[in-house]
C-alpha cells in the first residue's frame, strides 16, 4: 500500500477590482487512486505581499496588478474608509 499526498492550485479567478482568488486541492492517493480530497481557498488584494504564495498564482498577480489596478484598488479602499 502506497499513500501519497499532493497539493495543486486548481482554480484561479481575478475579480473586477484586481483581487485574486485561488483554490488549492489537497489529494490523498492510495496506489494512485484518490481516496480523499480537501479544498482551501485564499484571496489576495492588489499589492499584497506574495511570500509563500504558489508560483503560478504569483505569476497571475504580477500580470494583473498593474500600477493602475493597484492605484484604483487603494483609492477605492480609501473612499470606503478602510
């Protein structure tokens, strides 16, 4: 019997304001047959620290978070008093 555990990012979504949402799926396999799966969801706002974030998510953030997107997000937050 061989058990293995893998974690992959299986969804990445970008919202209108530049927030990046992603889901990680953790799978437990027994002899290459999936016996368990759990999901973990995370969100990142423009200009947020990306330390420890999966590389493919970082690539999306670096593409989407232009100076204009970051400025618009920060302005919207300031207008809401956040």
